[in-house]
C-alpha cells in the first residue's frame, strides 16, 4: 500500500512552496491532506515528518487502549469468584478466549476502513467503539446474577480492541516513507502491545483500592472511559486523513494466492499468537498453579505479577526486528522457536518443585522469546514477497511486490491473532480431558518444533538456491 501522487493541486493552506521536485500539501476541510508523498524528500523534511509523527503519536495511544480493552477479561475472570460469580473452568476459558476470536476476525475488515473513511476519521470511530465493551463490562460484572450468555457476549465486544491493530498499522503505513516505515510500525506495534501489560497491572490495583479487602469489579471497565474519550478527542483534533490512502482489495486477493502468506501466517501464530494467547491465560495459570501468589497485597491494594509477561514480550518485539536485521529474520525466528520449546519444557519439568519464582522467571523468558519472534517474523514478510513470491519470480515490479507485502502484513496479523483463541482453548481441552494443563504444554512444544522446521526448510535450507539471501 503506497501513497499515490495526485495530479491536481488545490488551494494551499500550509506546506512548502511548490517546486519542480515537490507537490504542495493541500489541506482541506475535515483535516484531509491531498498531494501527500512521503517518498518526496523535500516534502517530507519540510512538513511531512512532523505531520506523520503527530499522527503516529495519537495512533499509538488509541491502539494502546485497544489492547487494554482486548485484554481486560484476562484479568477480570480471575476476580469473578471474589465478586460472587460461580462459573466453571470451561466457562472461564471461553470468557478469556472470546475477545481474541472476535478481535482476530475484525482485523480483516478493519484493514480496509482507513482507505474507506480516512485514518483520522476511523481512529475516532474505532476509539469510541471501545466505550461499548468497557461500559458493558462495568455494568454486567456489577451483578453476580448476570447469566453466562450475556457475559460471553460482552466479552466478545472486547474484540473491538483487537481489531484496532490492523487499522492503526494500515494508517501509519500510508504516512511514512519506505526507509522509515519499519521503525514507525515497530513503535506503533510495541506501543499497542504494552496495553496488555498495563491492563494487567492497573486493573487489580484499581478494583481493590479503598475496597476494604473486597473487589470493586465494575471499575475495571469504567476506569478506561476518560482515556478513551481523550483518544477520540486527540484523533479529532490532531490527526489527519490522506486522500492518497487507497484501498487494495485486489492486492489482498493476490496475496492470498501466495503460498508464502500461509507459511508466514503459521509462523506468526506461533510468535504473536503465543504472546497474545499466554498474555490472556497467564493470570489464570498463576492462580491455578500458585494461588497464594495470584494476588500480592501492597498496603490496601492488590497487585498481580501477571503484567510482567506481556510487558517483557512487548519490549522485546522491536529488538527482535533489530536483531533480525543483523542475523536474518529466518534465523532469528528459528532461534525464537527453539528457545520457546526449551523454555516450555523446562517450565513443565520444574513444576513439581512448586517454586513460584522459578515458574515466573521461565514464563518471562517465554514471553521474551515470543516478543523477539514477533519482530523477526514481521521483518521477514516484505523481504520474502520482494524476492521469493510468485510475483517476484515472474518479474513483477517493485511497486507490485510492495503492494503484495503490505496486503500480506494485514492478513498475517489477523491470522496470527487467532493464537489468542487457540491457546486458551487448547489449555481448556487439556484440563477437561485430564484435569491438568500438561498435555497442552507438550502440544505447544510440538507446535514450536514443527514451526521451527517449517521456517528452516522454507527460508534457510534453500536460501542461496532461491535467491532469498538474508531473509
């Protein structure tokens, strides 16, 4: 998805003077900008960079809140018994996994909303949509008699937050030149991912402060309403729409026909899917394995250490991309899967020691490895489509392969997010069948080894022969 130059120039409100080498930015009502060309260095340095950075900042904030809302139920379900709810383990896992199922599905249509409505306009709408799941959560958890069906529906509404990632990433793609796009998208993704950690840190504190040993669970939803309104206002006041942001349905259809899209989607389920899946279940795993450490009292408030998992995973993501630049994305991805398999096995084999701190440290290593894998896998996609896709091998232009890569990034991010549904459901199935999560974790180890083998076979073994080089 690349910016297209506009042949006509409208009335000039701001921007650099027109020369033979640059198009003057045309600022139109509704904060629309015409003639945007991030690849034009003169335009970029004189006005484009500051505009792009302002839009990136508010995009990160809105996406951050999207991840917060997406992960709210992961910590709320752990607190339901204290609030008087009596749900089975199977029902609890459905409440954890339903936001990921809906969020992953919404990522596909959300990808096309920016070209249809404008990046600023859709950021306002997508931010305001977050009011629905947060207010609904606050209302339904206030009454322990709320039926499970209604609770599951409200949990599904949290999927609005998961969809935000796709539209936010698509929007920022249009603002930045190719030479700076990777870093901008990395910041946008990492800033959003941090929302999972902040939700798991802030909610336990907020619902127990001044609650005199009980929980004020509705606060878990209501506390985010002012920030959501701030994000919507900031998008309305400071963000922009680009007339050059064009939809690429044809590019998405072409990308679906590329075998590499499905290979990379499998790998991304293993990396990002593990991150978001384990982020959702980590609070429950701590409560089930080490109930005494599920909530740590600090004065009058309770603190859950589960937030450390998504925190280290989020911070590791940009470094995974940077390391992939040096050693190759495929090699970094293989290393990440190897580490995830070894760490998971070590965690399983040390569980009989019943040492919470060892369990916590090993899970933090697992989150870190998944974060490195996220960055490395995402970095591989544009290179693979530029060198090894069917289009590239048939002599397609760089513009065509870039279109395919941009479309593939959106689709792969959507498919990978289904890991947030798969992991809780596999754990639930294991617990239902055997009363233990052990079988599920062994299954995850097997999946990591399979993905490692696929990545090695497709992108390392024949790298020189198929001209992929340093993927």
